[in-house]
C-alpha cells in the first residue's frame, strides 16, 4: 500500500514523540557529557550477559552512543523546527514501508556544510543541511532517508562489526556499570563502528543493498523510485570539483557511476515509475523557504 497521499493529514495528528522538538531535546542531552544520558552512552561498558543475538534495546543504546559521536563530528541539529518535523514525517512515512517497520525511527538535519547522511543502529538517522540543499523535491529526500533506513533494517553496522568477531560475548547493556573484559570489548566495538560508519564506510555490497532497498521502499510509499538516481547524479557532478571528500558520501560510499548504473538497471522493475509523485511544492515550502 502507498501512503504518500496521507502525509499532509498525518501532519495534523503526528505524535509528540515523532515531532522534532521532543526528539531534538533528547538529542541535545547526548551532547552534554555530564548528563545521565551522556554518562551512560560515553561509558558504554555496561554488560550483563552473553547472547548470540543483540536485542533491540542494546542495539538502540549502541546506536545512541554512535549518534553522540556523530553529533560531535558533524554538528548539532539545524534550529528549524518546521524543517525537522517535516523530515521526520517524510522519514517515518518511508520507514513504515521498509523491511523493518516495527521499530521507532528519528531523523535530524545537522548543521554541516558537507553532503552526507548516516544511520546508526536502532533507527537514528542524520542528514546534513548541505545534502538537503542540493535536493529538488520530496521524492529525492525520501530516497536518501530510505537508503539510510535500509542500513538500519538490514543491521549493516552491527553485521560489519560481527564479521570482525568483535561483538561475541557482549550481550545486553544496562545502566549498572559492571566493567571488566566485556565492558572493554563493547567499548572497543563501538570504537570500531565509529571508524566504519564515519571514516571507512560500509562494505560495497551493503551500500548496494541499501540502494536497492531505497528504490523499493520509496516505490511502496508512492514516490518516484528514480529519486535516488537523481540524487547520485547531482553528487556525481559535485564530485569532480570537490577536492576535500573526507566525511562525505564521496569518501564513504562506492563509486557513484557504478551505483547509478545498478539502479538504472533496476528501474525495469517499476514500469510505472514516471507516473509516480515527486512532491516538489511541499518540499520547497519546508526546505527552500526560510
């Protein structure tokens, strides 16, 4: 089922927990190292048992620790409540059609001049104001957010670290500090995830998987699924003149030409894609008008 047409109605009834103000208040707590949340996340060494599968609560706490690092590296949320709420509405509409629609997702636009977006385990997703600025419509915004949702849905960051066998014996995190070898192992794991997410980037296959998931998810939501192709083509034009690629989608993702080619090949699965909506007017209202 496609839900794009009901977003305008949902805006009147969106729960406070999904609106930007409450979420951004929580995000700001993570920036303060002396807060309860900051201490819990910066410590990140609280483990109670060994399990083969990390449960969602543990995944979320790991993700929030990584979100704290992301905020410290890439800046705090843009102070525009209407924009933040709009991005959350679009993101949650897309997430409801993803392969992992049962967990909560939160989205924030960060005040950063580099074109970038990233997701951490548990469903917290960031997009830079610079990347938002090069977009032209809601379908393109939805495509970027859907790509990041794809990473969360497939648990790519966790799987990337598990491949290095760093999560073995970690278990479930609690507020009670236990420390010891398991705590040190978890701290090391989070440090490794920081390097993967913010510096090295995920495996190419994971990025391609997230690209295809974005196309399918945006289509299911009612957007033109070629939106991600247009975003990548915009980035491709910028790439030639971008001498400092550190921290951008240029440095942490596979070659743009290959991603574009793969996505174009997949368009045959959506023969009606050109008839689907891009919603430029609403996007301009919230993003381009200051």
